[in-house]
C-alpha cells in the first residue's frame, strides 16, 4: 500500500440500488493504475465474470470506494475499462485530489528472532473456511510476521490435521477448550511474539497489503502518543468477499462491517463531536480487522473471557477492547488501507441470528464496560436516551429507503432483532460471567503437538 492523501467520505461502502438485494454480484478488486488486471478478494487473479460486478476501486493502492457495473464482459480488460469509467463517474470527489506516491515508512522490526507482527485467527469447526483464510494470510507482503491458529472448543481434530498437514512450520496451532472468542483471543495473545498483535476471523480473506497497512498506521508520526509509542489500536476496512445470496446482500445493505474510506482517529485528549463517545465503540471498527500494540493489550488484561461469540454474551469482546484502549488514554486509529474481506452468512436464518447477535454483543459490551469501569455508569445513563433516539432514527431511515421486503432481509425486521438482542445483552453477559468463573475452576489439559 503506497500513497498518501485523504479520501472524501462520499464513497461509503454499501449497495446503491434496492433491487441489488436480490441481484447476485461478483466482487472484484481493481486499481486504476492497472484497471485491466482486476483481482478477486484476497489478491488472486480472476477471470471476467458476467452479470453484475461490484468492485473495490483503488488508486495507487488506496481504497477509494465501491462501484458496480452490469454486462457480459469477454475479458478482464473490458471489465477494467467499464469499472474505471464507473469510478470516474461515481467517485469524482475521492478522485479529485490526485494521490501521490510516497516512500513507505521504515518497518517496525521485532526483537532478535521475533516477528514484528503476530496474527491470531480463532476458529471453531470450520476447517474449509480456515483454509482459504490461511492461504490469503500467507500471501501477505509483510516481511516479518507469524500466524497463530487458536482452535476453540473443537468437536474433532480436523483443524489440527489441516494445520499440521498443509501449513507445517508456517502456522502455529493452539487449542482453547472453553468456548468463547475472547478466551480464544487471549490464548493467542499469551504466546504472540510480535510487537503488534492483529486479529481476524476464519471466515475472512486478508488483502496482501493488510499487515503492511496496519503497521504503517502504527508507525505514522501523526499518530504518535505522548509516550512516543504508536496508537494503542488500529482497525481497518471490512468489505464483502461475496454477494451471492439475498441474505448476504441484505446484511451489507443494513450496514455490514464497513466504516467508510476516510482515515480517522479517536482519543480522550481530542474527543470527536459525538455526545455518545466513547460508548460508540462500534464506530471504531470490528473484531474481524483489528490490531493492538501487544504491550498495551496485555497491560489491559487482554479480552474479557465472558465476551465474544461462543459465550452467552454473543459478542462484545472487540467493542470492550476498543473502549478499554480509549479509557486507558491511548488512541484508536481507523485505517481503510488495511483491507479484510468478509464472507457474510449465506442464509436467512443465519442473517437473523447475526442481527440478534449484533444487538446482544453491544448490550453485553455496555454491561462489561460498567463492570470493568463502574465510574462510567453515570456518563452512560446520561447518554443512553440520546443513543436510543439516534438508533431509532437510523432504523426509520433504513426502512424508508428499502421499503418492505420479505423475511429477515427487511430493514425493520433486522432492526427489531438487533433491539431484542440489545435488551438480552446485559443478561447474557451476566450468564457468561458466571459460566466463565466455573470454567476457570476446571483443570486445563496441555495442547496437542501441532504445527
């Protein structure tokens, strides 16, 4: 990822046309430097697909926005020209200030024999997804990194065999027998050797420049903290790796994981004009694309083991970590150059469960924030009515834009599921805390010999 310059916020991720909820789309990645060479998510070469194509458009490696075209393209050159034309028509604001190349900043080197970056991938009984994720991670262009797979409460040894047989000597394998994403992340954090510890999920594909872009954000002098170190946390852009089903498109339409194409930073020393800050941790990023200074995250105690997918809390581990970093006086930076591609749930049932889980995770995060920092309760209570009003206004705007749609794809249905999850979240977190205490009293067995 080389280049500099700010992008305008006009080109935000999301689908533009209402009928796109039911129109399958091939997702590609194209740089206007070489528009005739589009790539599939994760950096692999792609043929020219027919039908609707949704493209991430870049300039000198910088993501500018999303455009879509329709047609039967006979080759990638014709597809690239159509995408470039659409980019110049629809992304005029980001294209106006020409991006100028700059030399990459010096790389952060680890200690002798240690990598600069550790990547932790938690997984649970999805070796077919994990394989594609690991293949993409091993194509990253960063010169010094390690990959750690944490097998969370596995039902069998399929993941262990995959790592041992296909990735021996390239991927480290660990197990965490107690379910919970926060607990699995802590297992990886405990053995991470890099100064930066990055996290992604097994249902993602990493962009080849993902780790380099994350490290550039940590090294950027503009983000230096008073102690001379980089930001405490850096998050990145998350885009759909595929849009092949109505459920996948509905999730992206509802907001997806994307946080826009403009770099941002948050800290207590320079708070944004947001009356809900810092409780709006969901605006900082998502757990599928986040990295921390390893020393900062360890000093905060890592992730709350009572949060995350796989626990009764259903989520909240990433949001609480962002919140804790901010409250500890560090800076959280959003860097859209660091791209992760996410494979959304494909079915309506999975979409409904995910919407409920989003709300539950946010409710669990709020409960966990008060538990860890009781002094924040008065501030939260003051902000809560405004937050509810803001969420309701956004829900009405989405429903008006979409109109009524069948099943879980309807914006109003998804919003109701999220609100139900939000009400459940604090109770789910309490259940999860009690379960975590019981689990911590159980003896642990050693890890099997892995890669």
